[in-house]
């Protein structure tokens, strides 16, 4: 810079530029460009959409895993519930037969009438009141209450209800015809663009069986009956129900509209039939016993009666008849008092038929023999009572055999008094024999509702019981126990537990015998033989009380009984129990028959008069049926009385004042 130029001031960059810049040449103004709107970046939006879709897909995947993996079984079961249905396959109930294989209780084809409640909803049936309509149609056919059927058809959360059990094929045919009528009507309604309602589409049948008793009331007390649910509700039907009923099966199949889908497959668990039960009962002997007791109960206008027939060598019960009875095919007219088995469930004081146990004790303890003399006065004072026989009499001079033959209460008291040095000790000895004969114990038949009778401990015998028990009052038993006493004597003194079942036959047809019954020796063989001979005197001797039980060609041993009866309504003595017990042939016993009639009110009430003839009738029939040969030997003919010799003349009564 020259000295003549003034110094320049330093200016900042931009200002300096403006100062030093040359003036620009002025140009015409250019045209303005239009304003451009730029779009925002799409990436954020795409990112959000992707995240949303990902979450949705994750939710679907999680739900899919839950449905197909975690909860697969539950959803499968729910689907199966709607698509598949399971139907019970009823097991065929086993038969009950007599010892010869004759059917006493059997089963015939029948149907259970069932329904699918879902098919009665308004949506499925196309009718708002389908349950009510269906119930009104079915009630008169099934014999059910329409209201009850309606409630069943409205059952929720199930696709299976039973409307009626064990209906005959005729009943199902009626329902089937009705179903066809309504199905045709529904099809016609659909063709006319109607709803096509069918209120019976959901009614079906299942194969079942119905219990039938071919012989009506024969042996009903033994057999019992089957209830509406197909279960044994009385008698052997009840106690052997588990064996008889078998095991039900099940079939599961796909269905649509109440019909089976044949291509969808099915699974089946077959039913296992019940076992057949073979009884010891002989149908023909049972018929003879039942006919005889029924006739006499009606003739005597009695409360009831029973007859038992037993094989003395095996303990098998050949007949057990009750009157009145009932028909298990139709329980509507049966009286509740007649629906049990009174021969095992009734308990009563046996009376003189029990004297044979007292005589057994006296003979076994060797306190007397059949010829021992027993002087029997008209009255006997013991304890707080004055005892007598059933008839007034002068002093009897009897043998011990005669005491049994004439059924003397006083003679029996005198004889059993010899069993111990004191009365309490004698009581204990007598009790031990009653106990061994089975009094106060279960018979061993294991029958439902059976009574064991009443026999108090000897320490608890009252003053009067000490003297009444020897002749059969003050203790109680049932008819089977009474029969077993005589079978024990007939079997040589060995008691065999009674049996009603010979064995069972399984579905494979194999027969399994029942276990052998228990045997207990009660008295010696010699004592049993002596008692048998004494019991013959009751029937054969002119002075015996059982003459009406004689059977031509056979030796018969037996004993009559006529006891005071306790009225179950009042607990007091009212009326009588008449009975007769015995066996034949007496020299080689094969069969025992026992009969008892409760409270006969017309004609005689003595056991020898009304039960003796029944014994004879039933025993004769049984001997012929079992082809028992007639007796070939003569009876022992034991003495009944003895000659006391000259008796001193009665002394005159002293005169008053002397």
C-alpha cells in the first residue's frame, strides 16, 4: 500500500466480503419454483404394523399350542362327548335252578328305553315343548308318570337317561311304530318348508333282560326277587347278587342325529355273564311241601306255616316252603309280610318238639335209659309255678320212653332235673346240649334276614325258665333250626350245617361245587340210635301223640309239638304254634320233614292233628321221589309204661277238729 492511500480498517470476514465485493450485475428475477410437500418416512409405520402382526401371530401360535398340545385331551374329550356316545351292555343274569337243572329263576330278552336329552331341546327337536309332548306319548306305554318323564328328558349336561328298565319287546315295538309316524310326518313337513319337528327322535332302546320265575310262587321265599334296577332285592337273588349279575360291558360309537355312524369306528368292552346257581332244592318235593302247607294254613285260618325237607346224610335242604307266599313275577299284589322267608326269619317257642334235645342230654349223660321208671303226678310244684301236662290225668307210671311218647311236660322236668346235683348245675348241662344242637346260633345258610333265635345263658334263666326250657317254652328258634335238630339225630348224632346251594356254573360252563358243610358231633351214635327208637314210639304206640304220621311200609320216628305262642303285636301269649318233626325210615334215616303252623284259629290246634298229616303227605312224596326203599325191619317196641305193683289204699282225710 502506497503512502498516499489512507489505511484500511480490518473488517470481519462477511462484512469484508460485502465491502470488497464488486457490485453484481443486475439480472432479471428468475421465476419462483412451486412449493413441494415431502412424505414422511414409511419405516416407522411398517415397523408398528410388523410388531402388531407379530403379536397377533404369537397369540395365534400360543393358542394353537394350547389347543393342540397343552389342552388337547380336554378338547378332544369335549368333541368326543358331543360326537361319541357310550352305551352300557347289560350282562346276562345267571339262572337259578333246582338240583336237577330245572330253571327256578331265569332271564328273557328285554329292552331298556333310553333317551338323549339334547335331542329334546328346541334347537334339535324343532319344537319348543318336545319333552312335554314326548312324555305324554310315552307315559301310557311305559306305565310311568308323564311329569317324571318330562323331568328326565330335560336333564342337563348329559346325553343319556334311562326312561324305563327291562321293557318287553312288545313295548318297544309300540314306541318304534310311534317314532316312525313322527319321522314320516317330520319329513313331509320339511318338504313343505316347515321346521320338520320330531319329538321322538331322541328315544332309543338298549338290549337288556327281564327276570322271570317260570313256576310262579314256587320257592319264592328262597329265591327272593329282582327290583326295578335289575338288582337282587330279597332272598338268594340278593345274597348271591354279585355272582348272578356278572359284569356289564360298554360300547362307544360315533353318532349323528341319534344314529350310529358306521364308518367312524367304535370300541366295545364285552359284558361278562353272571354265574348260574344250582340249588339243593328239588322242584317236585318243593311243590308237594308248598301245596300241603298252603292248603292247611287256609283250612286252619292260620297266620302262616312252613315246611322244611332235609337230606339227613348231606344236610342239603330239599324243600323250604312258606304259606302264604308271593309271586315274584308280579309284586304289585304281594303283601309285605309274605315277601320274606318266614321259615328262617320267624322265631317262636317250639314246644314239645324240643323235648328230644332234653332226652338226648339225659341219655348222653347216662342219667337214665329208655326203660327208666318215671312217676308222673298230675301236678308238679317247682319254683314259683305249678306245672301240668296238656291233659289232666291220674298219676302216670311211665318209662322215659313213655314220657317222650306221651309228651309229658312233668316227666321231662323230672328227667332233666337229674342232669346235675343242683338245679343251676343241671341248667348248665342242658344249655350245653341246646347250644351244640345249634339253638341260638345262625343256621349257616347265610340267608339275608335270618334270625338266630333266642337262648339265654343258663345264669340268666328265670325261676320258671329253669323248668319250661326242658319242654320247649322259654327259648325260641326258627323252622330250619328245628329241622336240623332231627336231622342231627337221624345222622347218628352228627350235625351237618344245612346248605341251599350245591354249586355254581360259570360262563365257561364249568361247574364248581359248593364247599363241604361243617360237621359237628353233638351226641354219640348209640344215643342217637336210642333216640330214634324212642321217637318211633311217638308214632307207632297206641298211646303216642303222632299216630297220624304213620306211613305204611316205613318205620317213622317223630315228635309232636303244641306250644303257647307269643303274639308279635302285643308281646303276650295268644294262640298256639302247632308242629311236627320227624325222619324216615327210622332204622336207616334218609329224610327229615318239619312242619309248623302259627296261630291256627279253626279246628284243632294240636301239632299231631294238623301237622302230622302234612308230615305224612310230604314224607311219602319225598320217599317215592328219591326212590327210598321201604323198611325191612320191625321197630324196637320200647315200653311206654311200667306196672307200679299194688298201691296202698288212699288214706282218709282227717276229720276237722281231730
